[in-house]
C-alpha cells in the first residue's frame, strides 16, 4: 500500500507541475499580446520557455508580432525564440502572421519584419509571394 500512495503522490505532483507550466505559458502569451515587456521579461527569466506554444504551435513571439509589439519580438528573439517557427494550424510563422493579420500598421509591420529577418526568419519568399 505505501508504494501505491507514493506513486499517487508523484503522479499528482507531476500533473500539478504540468498545469503550472501551462498556466505560465498562457501568462507569457497574454503578456506578449498586450506588449507588456516587463511581464514577458519576468516570465522568461523565471523559466517559462521562450518558445512555449499553445495547442496549435503558436508562440509568444507570433502573438507579439501579430499584435504589433516590436520590442517584445526583439526581446524574445534575443532570448532564443525561433524566428522561423511555424504554427501547426495554417503553417505560418511570426512573419507570415504579422504580414497578413491586418491589425498592425504598415510602419510597425516593417519594423517587426526587419527584426525577424535580421534574426534569420526564413519566410521572406513566402510573405513576399515569391
């Protein structure tokens, strides 16, 4: 009986840790969408993976790009975010999402695109229709 109790406790702790990690990732996504660089920085420095994704493979950097927050995009890239990561629903990267979102003004789109391209985004041809 004690062994089964120990296994149950270990399973509960593992599930609690997974739930906490998912909540931390959701907090990172919300901060990235809102452009809250201080909160993004705090979460990343607390150990939330910079390339954490939702169930569709969407990352915080994609959310920041689509919401028009170049400073958050740059920070996440500096911390190791993959500039070419593609989400799994449409197969788009941060550059693709931002370019076709219609929610970001042209000057900000250009700024974010340059940041992504300088960090190695490989979607240039797809976004430019080449």
